[in-house]
C-alpha cells in the first residue's frame, strides 16, 4: 500500500487544499483529512457510484471534503 508514502510526500498541513483526482473509495482522502484537521480535499471521480458512496465521508468532514463527478 502506498498510503504511508503518499502521506510522507504530501505532509498534509492545516489551511491547505489537496486534490484527489481518483477518489475511488476515499481512503486517501480520509487519511489526508485525518492527518491535518484544518485542511480541505477536493475529490474527483468519473464514477457516479463512487461519488455517491463518498457522501458519508463528506458528512464526517463537513466543509472539508468536496466531492465532484468528472474526468
């Protein structure tokens, strides 16, 4: 799993905005949001089902996780 390497490379910080262009199941977004309680993530996925499935995660991080369907 690349998650530890991604978090190490990004070093998420409060006040920053990150973009996840392959939201999928939201694991990376959740880890970024948990690592920096004051950051935001814009998550994009082509699959409308992935976006719909991510709504509970967005509710867990109100105003911090923005879900968008698109390429």
